[in-house]
């Protein structure tokens, strides 16, 4: 069942990555603002990256709650895999955003609330990954707490543009997209989401395999 | 009679065409090379815009309205050129899309390497277990 789901997601993601650029570059009109124009094409991949980061943070945070309440390592495997996704897609979001900012604002970075809280989220999950890698035994509980803290940052990022005065565009951009921009945007978003699921399952299977193998090696060493 | 009328019509049309051509003629065509020489830049002697400034100053002294219109036209042309350049600037978009693919491919390769290492460790453990069973 899981293999079939992954296969379907992989096929949909592959098809999406072929069709989406065609729609983005051939069909979608240029943004009607002088400061955006062709550079707005970054939007079609930058925003889906951010959405996948949010999804990853939620999966990691909820799995961490599951792990802390049940102590089942399966929850921990999923939390760790999702945290990797946050680091990966967060890096893409934080690289593509400044490239676009330089083109439209004239500066790579502004310390406004949306950008700063996004950077904070990414740093939290980088800390999570470092803790899991070098923290030693028992670090998984500390890391779980960190993931929950990271998840709590997601609503803060989303509402930062409403709570504070920011240079980053607010949350009305996506609902007010022109009709020619919606199909490529939603296609790109679902493509990234399917790719996220594929990578998450692959990373989870790898983490689970490593854990089971190390358990088996430990048991074997004890028997020896 | 008809031939004469045709001749008059043709002659009138030709005359009007010549007169219209005269009216549209570029007055700068009448200027000699010596007239334009002060507005040409000697290579390396000065920046080209300096020659343009001299032209504008002389034109302003002759006719302030025409001079101001020329400046306006230059501003519009500049903005138009910059807007076209900005609209077709693919540098940032190519860079952003390129980074996405490089990072994603790097991550997939990392997963693949880790999976290979895991498979290798499983084979090693299986060999150890088989050896232990033989003992």
C-alpha cells in the first residue's frame, strides 16, 4: 500500500516537474508590477517550498508529540525524516527568496518579521539535525522538544505579515492571483507536495532501517 | 481631353508628393559635417555624454522648448530601455531554479549514498551472524 502511494506520488511529481515549467514560462502572464515582471517567475517555486517547509514542521512537531507521549521510535523516525525535509526545503526557500529580493527590492535581505521568523524556523531544524547527529543517547527527547518549538513558529511566520509591518508581501497574494497564474502555481505547489511525500517516505525508511540495523548490531555484540 | 485630364491629375499628385516630402524632410540633413563637428567626441578625449551636453546647451540657447522636449524624449527612451531590460532579465530566475535543482539532486544523492552504506552494513551483519552460527 505504502509502495503504491509512493509510486503514485513520484509519478505525479515527475509529471508536475515537466508540465509546471511549461505553464510557468509559456502560459502564465508577467506580473503587472514594474518591480516584479519576469522575476516573479521565482514565486512559482519559492512559495511551494515555503508551504512544504510548513508541512514538514507540522509533521515533525506532531510526530514529536507522538514520540514524547508514547516513546515509540516509529514516531521519532518520522519526526527526524520530516525535520530533514524542513532543512532541505527551508534552505531552498531561504536561497530563492533573497535572489528574488535582490531583483525586486535591491537587497538580498531585510530583517523584517517574516524573513527573520523563517530564518529562525530553519535554524531550529538545523539545530534538531545537529542534535540528532551529535547529541548521543537521549538526545531524541531533547530534539523532540525542539521540533515542537519549531512547529509553534509556523503560525508566527504566517501571521508575521499581518502582525508587523513587513516588506515581504502579505497573505493576500495567493488568493488574489490572476486567472492565468493560478494553474501553474497550484500545479507547482502540488508537485512540491508530492515530491515532499516521496522524499519523506524514503528518508523515513532509511532512518528506520538504520535504527533497526544498529539495534541488531547491538544485540549481536551482546550475544558475542 | 481625357489624356490631358489624366496628365493634370498625375502632375498634381507628383507635386503634392514632392511638397509632402519636403515638409517631412529632416532639417538636420542640411547641416554640414563642420556644423556637427563640435558635438562629436574624439575617441578617448571625453565621455560621449559631454558632447551631448554641449549640444543641449547650444540648443537651449537657441530654443528652450525644443531642448526640454529632447530631454523628455531621452528620459522616456531611457525608462523604456530599462523596463525592457528588467522585463527580460532572466539571470535571477535561472539562478533560483538552478539552485533548487542542484540542492535537490544533492540531497537525493546523499540519501542514495546512505542507503548503499546501510545495505553494506546489513550484508556485513549477515556475514557475522552466519559465521557465529557455524561456530
